[in-house]
């Protein structure tokens, strides 16, 4: 079925252009309408590993090119992808570059966009719902909650070389950020959690590891900062996962809306123990 887009002055994907677009964290329903508009018009689609099959099916007219790679690979591959986009645009194609989540959040979208602009290729950026926000929402975790945090820190668990992010000041993050959301954190979570605890974070602090968020395979491991590494190993959790550290994780006790939809009662209606209706001042 081809759903019609609502009436609006939709932009046209012209020949020779590249639209760099976020596909959201998984659930195809989390695409933006601009993304759907792009899928309708593209004649070539270059997509990453984390983009769901169902989304690709919405561009049957386009040639589909897989450009998947997972963290830690040499940056030469990234350069190849960027230059491929340049070539396709120069060949007069209508190019849709589809990336998981938001293209400008830990997705190297900025690098691809820069290369395109440097080569004189016109671009459009279509933001998407990032896994660190939308994926946690599907797990019933609000990334901010005024009782818990006034800021949230999004970090990547490894750098370009695939090592733990040495450039990050984990002690400063431990002190300055009540809620920490880690992308690509699985590999180095032992080192990261140890650094945070060494900098004063409580080993009993709640942690959620949300795997394949928003997809049919979504799984949520609830653990603590002190036990997260062992629990990930024990449960055999595989990437992609978002790791959320902080008291906001406790809100899942009342906000696990997927469990509630399946008939499971909330574990605790007031998990932060505020003893007052949430909406009063
Ligand atoms: N641009 C993407 C992030 C790309 S980095 C975004 O904005 O979401 C890839 C990392 O994102 C993965 O290693 C994982 O940490 C996270 N991620 C992406 N999709 C995910 C999903 N459906 N569930 C859990 N984590 C996800």
C-alpha cells in the first residue's frame, strides 16, 4: 500500500543532490515525513547496518546500496562512502543517504556532509530520532525528568580507533552529569563504569542497557553501575545497545508502557518516592 503524504509543499529531491537522512532508531513508524518524502523520490539509497528492512521496502524504485560498517573500522572506509556519494551525485542520481537514528549524532553524518559540500554537491539534512532519546523512550525511560536531572550527557563508548574514548574526561562527566547516555558502549563498559565509580558515582546507581530499541527484538537489561559489565556478559547482550546511567532509569518502574500495554501492572507508581502527584509544583 502506498500511503499518500499529507498535502504540503514537499521538497523535491533533484538529480545531482544528496539528502542525508536519519531513519530513526528502528521502528519504521519513527521516520519523519521528510524521510518518507525522500524515500519516494530517491533513485539510489545508500544505507547503514542499523536501518530496518521495512524502511528500505518503502523505496522499491531505488537501487539499494549497503554501506554498513560497525565501529572500530579504519576511517578509509568512511572516506570511500563519502566519495561514493560524490560520484553518484555527479552522475546525476537522486541520492538518499539513510543513516540510523539521527545523521548528526555519532553517525559520521557531519563528515559525509562536509565532503559533499567540499566537492560542490548540494545537500539537504533530514534529522531523525536518535536512539539515545527515542530508544530510551520505548524502554520507558525519560532522558530528563525534573526530579532527577537538568542536563543529560550523550557520549560514545569508543573513539575512531575503536579504543575506549581516551579524550573523554570521565571524572568530569561523573561529577557534572546526573544522567549519562552511552552510544557504542558495550565493548568498554567495564572500563567506563570503573572510571565513573572511581570518580565518585555510586556502584548501586541504576543502569539500563536497551538493545535493539524500538524493534521487535527490543530487550532491556536492568542492572547497576557496579554490576553492568558482568550482567551484560551473563545475559549475552549483543549490540546495538544504548546504556543509560542515572536515577532516570527508575522511572521505568512506572513508565514501562510496553509492559503495561501487555497487561502487566506498573511496578511502582512513584519510583522516585516524591509522594506527590507529578504534575503539582
Ligand atoms: N546516529 C545514530 C547513532 C549511530 S552510532 C543515532 O542517532 O541513534 C551506533 C550506535 O547507536 C550503536 O552502537 C548503539 O549504541 C546505538 N543504537 C543505534 N540504534 C540503536 C537501537 N535500535 N537500539 C539500541 N542502540 C542503538
